[in-house]
C-alpha cells in the first residue's frame, strides 16, 4: 500500500483561483459581449 502516500498529498493548484481572477474573467466576458452589442446596434 505504498501508493496511499502519494494519493493523500495535497491536490495540484489547478483549482486555486482567486476572487480577483474570477472577476477579471467575468469582466473580460462582459466586455466582449458589450462590444458585440454595440457594434450590432450601429
């Protein structure tokens, strides 16, 4: 049962996302949607 030690270690930092990063992604998506709507109305 040597493999238990590697499985029980901390998971990789893949899910380590800060609130700032989430806000930045949402802001970028809203910016793209906003510019698309503006160019569509012109």
